[in-house]
C-alpha cells in the first residue's frame, strides 16, 4: 500500500485525477489523497491556489506537505503545464535549447524540478504541453457535447499531422487549448466540465497509447507500491 498526493494545475486536472486516476491506482494498492490545487501565491498567511503562475509558492507548498508526511510509503506528484510555465522555474533557461526536442525538454525540466525539491518520494510530472493535449487522443468525442461536425473534423485533422498529441506545440495561438477554442469557442467556459468527461469517454488506455510522456508518468506511479 502507498499513499499519493497530487498537486494539480487547475480544476480540470483535479477532476481528472479524482474520476480517472484515483480508481485506476486504487486497484493497484496506491491510494490518492484528494488532489490539491497547486499554490501560486501566499498573502497574509493565506495560500492562494490554482494555476502554477509562480514557482516559489508552488515549491514551498510542496515542501510543506513533504515535511508533514515523512513516511516512506507516501509519495508526491504534480500535474502542471509546460505551456506558460513560470519564468522562475528551475532549469528553464537551460531547457530552452531543447525547444525543438519536446520530450527531451520536458524531461530536463522535470529533472531540474526533482533536484530542486530534493526528496526521492517526489515524482514531478509536467504535461506536454497542457491538459487539452489529451483531448486530442480522440477529438471525435467532442460530438457528445457539441453539434459541430465540421469543427470536430478540423480538430481531428490537426492531430493527424502529429505522431502524438503531445507534440502539438505550445505557441500562444497554437497550443492545444487555443486550437480547440478556435473551433469550439464554448469550450473556453465549459472546459472544467467537458474536459474531464471527455477523458473518461476516451479512456486511460487510449490516452496512454497516444501520449508516451503521459504513459511514462502513469507507469512510474503504478510502481510506487
């Protein structure tokens, strides 16, 4: 048996962890605590959560949890975006030279993150490039929420140009979420509801097959026991 804390970028990741990851890992004897929104600031003693916009509050919050939970069978992980990653994130400058190699770039940042936290129980995960990446594992599932056949076909055509949805780039207008919103504007205000439900429909196995970096993370978590 092992226990796992997950620090989530936002509500969509939080809900996904609750509805998809928690039952999957529980079957393997890994029990996830209620996912925690990542800290982005602390003012007058109050921690403000959601959206990893600043690295230091995020780091300090994780370290606080690590100090509170010292058992060897308690682990900690993250689910944060590479897209718009904080400017003060460790190793960010060095990783810029790997921008043309997304998998090497994100791994370098995760290693720098792990070294900065410096606890072997910490398993950092940075999404390539954001949560909406996984919706591109099967964009046809948008049809359950929107009657937009032409737009959904356009989204499918986008991902067909890549070896993996994780390789859809992180430009300000071409990141996965921006591409979805360009075709289906309603998604912008409904993503906390539609996003997690879509991944339930797509299924964890399909996402793992299409997204190797995500699959590596899940494989590591499965071996925590």
